[in-house]
């Protein structure tokens, strides 16, 4: 592939058919390019071969079926089958947090090891995964130079971090600006030309690899720190026995210098790890990890508050049947990675509660079964499904003392009170 060229016959290999790689594959195939995915998981490969999404991603089902049916998107297990003929290789493998709280590059190293024997001069290699700063220049390039010295110097290389939100993949892949950081001008222009195939009017920010990698981390950490601040405001609201939700709404309304998010358990595979990626090489104290600590301890705070309220009713948390509504980390998603709802569930288990879980996006028992005979419930994930909860029906299913813990401020407190329920809300003091 030459700089500035992304012709209709461009062939793309995308390594990793997960929540980053598969939507990107569908988007490129929908734009008329030939896409070949590489995926280790045979069950996921089979699902894609049948044109069925292996996870929930609104708006992707029909485009996936169309792409597979047309032959523009195929999925493979062996890089040797597809990499030699590709113009572009995009790495979209997971980079989780290791036990030492640094980036775990094991999947990236495995992908590079599998790719290296099949790479050839002139190909464009793009790092799409969320990584710590300097990964392309400090990890990927040295590895390739060691393994394939004759080819490495003739590859086009760029970091182009994924920026999409779950649930909005197809819309945002087309509309959101891309940040493209190549190791040289030719690499940057080639990667920019490729992503313009998603939308000729798409804005492309051209930069260097480290700046591109930092841009993704800055974005997520900015949001995570703001969520942590909102959760601290919630705890302060409880302490002062006021409604932090109402205060935040007043602060934001018609005021140009405030955009404070509402409180709620924050987490997920990116937000939970990116603060560590961002500051792993710093030698001074920082507030990014402090914000992470506050978000990480919010589930424990919620469980403690529920336990205190049950104790007020003369019921210990240990042995009490508790229904947890929602298990995923995000509204209207089926992704449980680094979910604060899972932390709530685990904390309740450790305290000896009898936990029942319902989530409309997962394979769980029906809501009525989770609530039947429960002494309390925790609304842990703000799925739109739960906005229509009928207070009287919930109360009729539950057993005394009928306590609720709304972690998101979604439920009508007056309606639940009228139904005879004792509803707590994260961020709202017990006495108003």
C-alpha cells in the first residue's frame, strides 16, 4: 500500500474480532473493502461465519450479515492464510491490566509473533488497541526489527486508537474524528487515507504515534476523573443529607461553565485500566489513580449503606436474599468486563448475602424470579429496561423490609414510597 492510496481493492486483515475489531471489520466491509478477520476463538469464528453477532452491538446485525453474505468479510484462524496477500493489517487485540498494574502485552506479543513470518515490505500495520504511551515505538517496532529486520524497515506503521462507544459503533466509526499517528509522513498519510474510506468527510487528526496513544488515554481518563468527582459529590450529598442529583442538575442548567456528570458506579475495561496506562512511568504522586480508587470503592460504599439500612430494620445482610438488577458495566450493553455491578455482587456474596442477579442483556433468571421473596434490591446498572419498573409490582414480589438501593437515581422515590418500599438513592441523604 502506498501513501495516500486506499483503493476499492484494498485488502485488510484485522487481528482480533472482539468489540473493537469486529465493528471495524463490518464498517470497512460496508464501505466496499475486502476484510479478513483473524480470531482464535472457534465459537466466535463460527458465529461470524453465520453472520451472527457474538455480542450485543446495536446496528451491526444486518451489516454483518450483508458483509458475510457478499464475501467482503471472512474470518480465519491462521494468519498464514491471509496476511501475505493483505495491504493493511490492523491489530485490535486486548491489552488488559497485568497483576503489577502495568499493561499486559501478552496478546499483542502473540499476535506479532504469529504475524511476523508473513509480513512483507510495503504493508501498512496499524495499532488500534488501547495501549500505554510509546507502545508502537518501544514495543512493536523493536520486536519487528529483531524478528524480521529485512522487512521491518519497509513497513508503514501507525497508531490509530479506537474511540467508539459501545452501542454506537457503526455511527461513530463513520462520524467520529480519527487520530492517526504514523512513524513518518508516508505511514500517516496511508493510514489517514484508509480511514477516510469509512467516510470521505471524516475529520482526521494527523500526529505522531505517542501523541495518538496519549490522546485515547487522555479522553478516557478525563471522563473517569469526572465520574469520580461526581461520585464524591454523591457521598457528600449523603453526608449532608441533601440530594446531590438535584444539586448537580442546578449547577449544570443554563450555566456555561459546568458540565458535571450525574453520579453512579463507573467502570469498564477501558476506564478502569487507562489511568494506570497513562501514569505508569510517572515518578510523582498523581490524582488519576486517586480518582480510580474512589470509583473502585464506590460499590463497597453502596453495599455498606444498604447493610446499614437493613440493620435499621433489624435484618442482617448475611443470609438476606438480595436481588441485583444489572450486571454489565454499561447501560444497554452485554459487556461485564471490569463491571462495578460485578463488584457489588461480589461484595454482597462476601458479606454472606443470598444474591440473585437479573440483567436483560445476559442469560439470567427472569426479573420476577430475582425479586420474588427478596428482602432488598440493588439497581446496579442503569439499563433502560429498569426505567419502567413498576413500584407496586416490585413491592408485591418482595418480602419485608422491602429495601431498594438505586445506584443511579433512575427510580421515582415517591412512587416507591407510596408502594411501601424503603428506597435509598446513591447521592441522596437519608433525611431530606
